[in-house]
C-alpha cells in the first residue's frame, strides 16, 4: 500500500525499530470477523461456520459474512472486524443499565452492547449523520434489539435532555482512521500531517458533551481506529487533566494487545492502562481503547439555559381506536398478548413503539423512540419487521415454515404459496429463524418484507 511519506516518517520516529514491521503490516490482508447474536436464542446458523472463535469475545469468530444470506438478513450474524469487538467487550454493560452509544453508526458497538444488556434497561444509540443513522436503524432492527432508542443528534443537544443520566457511555469517535487503511484504502487520501489534530479538536468537543451526559459513578469508554497519539493518549491525558473525578480503569490485556504509551502524551503513567491494537502484533485492524470511571459525587452541572421539562412530551398516548387495533392484533398474533406493557407504548408519526424505559425525547431528532411494533394505517394495524426480528418462534401464534429457496423469493418481494391453514398475520420462519412478516390469505402468504430491504438474487 502506498502510504504518505509524512505518515511513514511520523511512525518511524514514534516506533523506532518497530516501525518496519508496523509499516509492513499495511501490505497484509485485512482480518475479517463476525459475531453471533445471543438475542436470537439458540437459533443455528444457516450460512456461516463458527469454527474459528475469537478468544476474547463470547460471540466473535474470524471469517467473512455474506450479506445475501438468511443469517445476515435475519440478524443472526453481525459483520465486525476483530479489533472493534474489543470495544464492546471492554464496555461490558449490565442488563438494566442506562447506556449511550454516542457515535453509533453503522451499529457495531451498539449491537455488541445490546448483546450484554439482554433487552433490559435503556440503550440510546445516536448518530449525527442522517444517512448513517438509517443504516444504524436497519442493523438495530435486524439484530432484534428491544431496548434501543435511536436518535439523530449532535452530542451537545443531548445534554439538554440527558444531563448526568447514563451509567455507561461509549464514544467510538470519528477519527483519522489510520487503523482502517487496509480495510478502506480511500481513508489514506484524507490523511495529512494536520488531520489528527483536526480530529482531536472534534473529539474534545464530543467528550465535553459526553462528560455532561455521564452519571456519577458512570463509566466512559473512548475508542478510535487510529494510531495517532493526538487522538489517543493525548485525548485521554486531556480528559484526566480537565476532569479530575475521572480515573483510568485497568483492562485485562492478552499478550498481543499493547499498552497505551504515556510518553506519547504528557507522561502520565495511568495512560498505560489504555489498550493499543497494532496489526503487526494483534490479529485485527488498528485500534485504541480506554475505559474511565467517574468518581464525581453529583452529576456535572448542566450548562445554563433551558431547564429540562417535566413530563413525557414526545410520547403520545394511543387513542381508543389505536388501542383496539393493537389489542386485536396482539390477541391474534402473540402468544402473550400483554407482553408489551400498555404504559410503555407510545405513538410517533402513526407508528406504535414500545419503550423498555419510558423516556422524554421531546425536542430531539428521533429516528425510533423504541422498538417499532408496527404502523397504524386506515383502520388497520400492520406489524413491522422490527417487531418480528425481536420475537422468537415461541412468542408467536401463527408461524409459517418456509424453505431457504422460498426465503429467496420472500426477500425478493414475492408471494409464497403455502398449505398452512388459518388466516391473518403470520411470521415466516426458516427452521428456528424468524425471517419476517406476512399475511395468510387462502393458501398464499402476502409479502410484507419492507421494499427498501428487498434482495434480487439474480444480481448476485
Ligand atoms: C468510528 S464511527 C462509529 C462506528 C460505530 N460505533 C460502529 O461500531 O459501528 C464514528 C461516527 O461518528 C460520527 N460523527 C462524526 N462527527 C461527529 C460529531 N461531531 N459528533 C458525534 N458523532 C460524530 C460519524 O458520522 C460516524 O458514524
């Protein structure tokens, strides 16, 4: 790979003798990996083998994901390079916590965090870029996450609503991406000697907001996919200097993970508790990860300005017609029609959502205020793919089994012929895997797989 001269000189100075194997690693193949999804229960994979486990992740394997497969489209696997998995592993939230993934798209860390949270507590997953927030949404829904709220906000605007609120915040920061040069050679084009400092300015701004969002006793995980000390150790040194209540948390390191380099910042020995992943040592792309804990006794004071309003202005309660439509659907479709508690249901833009933790989102740019159960259309309720992805076979009254060949037709948008008796809403399944919604009408399943997600297999 052709690397900029300035880049090579910089790392020659920083790494000395190690610069040679470090620079040579840019010509080696990218490490690929994927995770299986514990939220889908014990469903067996159809299209991927799990014979190369990643030692530090309960769900990680080396190997490549094929996007046009049942496993991928139904959220049984998530493609993630091995180093990035370590961020979720180090963050390690507990079920029931309030967690924020501040820079979340396309959703690698979010889906990892959700795996630990087991549908309990609140996972606010935020992406500032609208187009990327859409991809994040698809991944969250496919993964079957029930406890996520998806926002499209800038970090500073979140502070108004969530001051001192989160037990855990992950800042997987936008960065100069040096660790991704192998995976995304175009990233090299953006690089200049000044670029890391430019990124560092933005990272400090994001972290100022993150610190206001963090609860007393909360944890902050900061990560980048760059080697640049300006964006790694120097950012953590800046945090420790400016927020004296923050302490570095020690993180278990296997032999191939490197420690942070205090000498690349202000010499604070605590910085060695961070982790560096170098591709010439570790089987993955370049990464930096630090975990910090907040020892403040009270939340960081809110900046002056508007005070948080009381109440839940964003959640619009269901009118009587909507309540009836939902209840009729739930009675017909769900084994336990009360499984989504009434006082956790809200309507937003004619769609029905379930919030595990009722939360005030008024004034924020909302993508999904909770798990989307479905949409109210003229005098009817249509279940969404998100609901189906978040359920298991045992939760659903009517399941129509289809073959992998029929699945190809289904995700292509075709009707499926069936001998199944009954009528009304059904879940389609391939073995144990729920693949989406349909409507049974006289020996046919009408297709309700979202148009935007359809796949044309002829174009393989
Ligand atoms: C490294 S990526 C996140 C990857 C993601 N966490 C994952 O694991 O799939 C950084 C994200 O930060 C977003 N971003 C860019 N500028 C930002 C800003 N000023 N504040 C917050 N997020 C920003 C980018 O749009 C990008 O999606």
